[in-house]
C-alpha cells in the first residue's frame, strides 16, 4: 500500500518513532537509503535518476530544518511523561500528536514526487507490481502462519521486541502480560493483508492512469493526496470499523504495559526518548545528511 515517493517521508518517520539506536547514522544516510528503496521498486533509468535523487535531497534538506525540531520537542515531552503512570486516553493523545507531526512530511514527499510520475514507463509500473506482489507474499509468510499457535507466538514476539526497544528487557510477568494482551487484540491479519493488497493495486492503477492521461504535476498531486488519505481512512467501511477498534485497543495495550513497567524501566524509556530527541537536534545543527 506504500505510495510512490511517500516512502521517502516514512523512512525518516520510522527512524524517529521506532527508536533506531543508530538514529543519527541512519538519518544521515537517509537520502541514500531512500534512493535504494525507490529504485528497487521503480527501477529508474539513468535519465530519470538525477531528478529522483534531487527530489530526495530537497526533501531531506527541508525535513531536517523544518520538521526535526518538532519531533525533538515531542520526544522530550514524551520523555518527561514517561516517568509517570498513564491512561489509554493519554496514550491516544500522544499517538495523535505524533501522527499529526508526521503529516507535513508526507505531504512534502507527495509534492516532490508528483512531477516525477509523468516520466514513469509501463515497464516500471510492471516492475512495481512485481515488487508489490513479492512484498505481499513476504507479509503472508510473516503474519499468516497456518498454525494459530505459531501465528500468536510470532505476534507476541513482535510486540515484545518493540516494547523492549523502549523499556529494555521485560521480566517473566511482563512477558506474560504482553502475551495476554496480544491474545485479546482485535487485529485481523487476513483483513490487514487483504487491505494491503487492495491499496497496492490502487496505487498501480492510479499511477497507470496518470501516465496514460499525461497528467502534469498540478493534476497528479491531488491524486497522490487522495491515495495518502485512503491509506489513513480505508474506502472499506468494515475495515475502518476494525481499525477504530484496533486503535482503541492499542492505546489500552500501551497504557497497561507502561503502568506495569518498573521505575528503572520507565527511567530507561525516558533516557531513550530524550536521547533520540537530542540526536535529532544535533542533526539540525550539524546538517549531517549525506548526498543521495
């Protein structure tokens, strides 16, 4: 379901929100990583390469100066709050703040990508379809194990890994709590993969239509924004309802885990959040971004 050059924005957001321990190094190499990712999906020609690399470079230059300070401030505030107990409502508000903070980066990526769509060729769209198909197969392998016990075990392991990125090592009782909460999740892996398949098809169909119509950047940008909007709010009413339930559950899940954390684990979470924020501020000052 990824949206053309939207991945450029997501790379930076993942580095911030997932808490990569090598955040500065990862962000500094973000343009190269973005180029590598995009080229893997579109197989750009040597004639297209300069324009794509220039768009990536412009996005990272803008993002470093305009958006990283906002992320750093949010991380600092989250670090301060990490020492205190929380509620599901508070978690939902934090989630909304981070989601809203990422929106300008997404839209800027769409603006940079819009002029490039007209240059795509049918062979590249077919290459994109093939990459989407492969990614969907990988997702089925990762999330749709035929054995329910193995599927649940994989879900617990993924959740535990994400939690330990922030709080450090969980003890036995905390791991049992995570397993209990995962078992209660309304997450439907089949529906999620089916939605991903639908969105990927829509991406290819939209790009193919825009190329066929010889749409210019002004015509292309609204279409890309519509794709991005539907990635946040599915066209399927049943899936939208499922996502609302999942959002509510995720807030309750995070609050339960946080409130079960020890004082030392909360201090670790605070240390990591503040450290990531400091890393971001240092990137703004030093401008450590490699050329694509």
